[in-house]
């Protein structure tokens, strides 16, 4: 039980070798936090709809995303602001129009796995 932190070393274990394997599998808490944050972004149905639309069709503008998802423009903009701040999407400006696309490879992989 060499991977067990000192504050947990006095606890009774049934399968000590598996405890160490589990600790190794969990890894760093920072990595877990990053994935938990990603999943919380995906847990909102509206944000997920935006991401699915962007993933399947490529870059789209706010107004087009609003039509596709049934959301209003301000709600789409607010959701995209959160997704952009998290590094999941990026906008590319063409004149007065900004088109958004999914840039996070891990999220793209999750979307591909979930929605094909």
C-alpha cells in the first residue's frame, strides 16, 4: 500500500494492491477537476445542443445557432461566452460576423463518441 497517503494509511483495507491501483488510476486531482469542469459544461442541454450543432456542421454564427437550437440570441451568446472562457469553442471574425467552432480536442472526442 505504498501509494496510500499518510492520512489514510491507518485504515483497514481488504484488497491493498487494488487500493494502490485505484489511487494510481485516479491520478492528480487537477486532472480530475479539469474533466469535472468539462462534464459540467456538457451537462447543460442548451450548451450541449450548441456543441453538437457546431461539431456536426462546423462554424456557425450566433443567429444561426439560435435558429438551430430554438434559443434566443442573448442566451446563445451567454452560453458561447462560457464555452469560450473554458477554451471549448473559439470565434473567428469575418467582417461583422463571428462564427464559432469547437476547438477542444477532448470535447470533440466526447461529442464524436456520443453523437457520432
